[in-house]
C-alpha cells in the first residue's frame, strides 16, 4: 500500500484518530468544567449582590420607615422595566399581603432565617432571598439567572468553535504526521520487498536525526549488509563447486561410456548405465547453477536485441506439443502475433522452457496446460493441477525450493526464471488459477499497478 493510501489498517492513522478523539474529549470536558465554574462564580456573585441589596434596603427601613422603603423599591423596579426584568423585589406585611415590588406572588420562604431559594417564573429562573424586617414585614430580593444562561450559551458556542478548530487542526496535523510516518515505514517495507525479490543492493534511506525510525533504518541496513554477504558467499561457493566439479564429472561420464562399450556383462552394463544417469543428473544441476551465476552476473545482456517473442514462444510450443501428448496432457498455446521485446533470445527461450517444464512436471496426466503470450509483453503458463499454496508463492522462486518432491528436478528452474525476468525488466509471480497455478511474467510496472509486490 502506498504512503498516500491511509486507512484504518495503518497504526499511524489510528494514532492520529486517537489523538483527535482525545482532543475532542478534552475540549468537551473543558467546556463542561468552564460552564460549571462560571455558573458557580456568577451565582455566588449574584447572591452577594442580593445580600448587599437587602442590607441596604433594611437600613432604609430603619432610617426612613415603610414609606421610604416602598419608594426605594419602586425606584429599583423602575430601573429594570420589561416583562422579564433582571431584578425582582417583593414586600409583604405580617399577614402576607403584598405591599410593593414587581413580584406579583412572592414565594413562601422562611424569612426569619433569611432563606434563599431558586424558583422558576415563566421562562425565567430567579435566585431569591427572603428576610424579616422591623414591624413583621417580609422583604424578598431576587436576581434573574438569564444573564448566567446567556453567558453559558455564548461559552458553549465559543467552545464549539474552538473545539471544531482544534479538532480540524489535530486531524490535519495528525494525518500529516501519519502520512510522513507511513511513508517512512513504507520505505522500510519496500526495502525488504526489493531485497526479497533479489535486489541485494536494496538499502533504506538513512534520514538525518536520532528518532526510533532512523535507528531502525540503520539496523535494517546493517542486517541487509550481513545477509547480502552471506548470500554472496553462498552463491560464490555453489558456483565454484559447480564450475570445478562439472568437468571431472563429464570426463567420468565419458569413461563410463567407454567402459560400457568394452563390457559384455549385462548386469555390469545396467549398473554402469545407472551410474551415467546419476552423473548426468548431477551435471544438469551444475549446468543450472552455472546458468544462474551467468544470469546474476549480467551475462544475458551480452547479446541484447529486439526479437519476436511470439515467434520464439510458438517454436517452443511446437516442440513441447509432442512431450505433452506423450504425457497425456492437454496442451494449447494462445499466442498474439507480433509481440516483440528487447532482450537476449536464448535467455528468454530458457525462461519459457523452464515454465513449461515446471508445468509438465507437476501436473498429473489428463491435466490442462496453457501457454499465453500477449502484448506488454505478458507471458502466462497456467495449469489446472493441484496449485501452489499462498505461503509458497514467493518461496518457490528461491534456489532449491520445491513444493513437492518429484523424481526429477533440482529446484533451480523457477529461480532462473525470476533472475532472467528481472534482467529484462520483467516481474515473475505465481497466482491461484482456481484450480491450478498461473505463472505470469510481465513488465514490472504492470505488476505494480495490479498491487503485486
């Protein structure tokens, strides 16, 4: 998956979404806490204002009497006109009869203990306190909570705006960080993929810095250096063994042939023939190893030219038709005429032949085998045999790796296919043909567009 294709499968994306969620929860809790704190503070201030007003009115009652008190209450209510005033006053006598104020029905509060309460008057909530004055009068002073509610609504709107901005900023920043992190991890993954496909020079970019991914990239490169050295040493040893032992084995085969010519004992002759068969099998193995060494060294690029792949495949199909008939296989070729490419003819011939050999070897009698050549170039060899497990899809292109144990074969044919394909800018892969296996060799950019690593 490319760095730009951020999905929930990405740890970086999930981390970005988690950060956004944490930000959302923090903003919500902060808004709730701020709203409660402001309400408590404003209610306390309002209660203090009510108490101060009551003290002032009580002092007026002491100094000026009931008439002066009613006058001052009228002055206060005149300053807050309207259907829903911000301040409320009520004055009743000892019998509960209303004397003045804008409270039409003062609440029944315990004035002897200066009881405070909150009531609802229509759509308004009011904070009240009642107190007992001289002469048995009851004074009720209140303040509307509409201001508190309005401030809370404004605060909620403000927090909503801040929350949206914070969420968008967190989301944008989170996805930017996620994309960058995903890109760095993807480059590490691509390095391993290239190395697994045979590019032993593949290394991760070592960016400046000292974070965990830079350290990981350093460890990756050190590991790949070590693995590349081991693989090179292994291949050098196998190539040297193949080169050094092939010649004496060929000489030994010649001597066995001579011994068979001078031998008259049938039992001995049979054993000599078996020995020759074993030697030829070993020589074939060494030939395959040497072919791999030549291909990996770039030897197949010595005779690059433009050639007709359709014609080459058609010639091979004609040669393999007889073998297919003898093995009881239904073999057909669908070849688009005029498919050309640049490369080394003999190497590509070996590639197609190895794919056909592999198909013929691993399918039972009566199976179908198809050779397809199309523009691209795209080369396909498929069968309806037992197929290849998904876990073995990449492994079968490694040296000496076989999905079964046939009587013949050394597990190098598909490794050579992979190397020859790579040398020609092609990719080689296998997929499930349902049933059977489908081997595909095509341009690497075409394989990438299909999501094939």
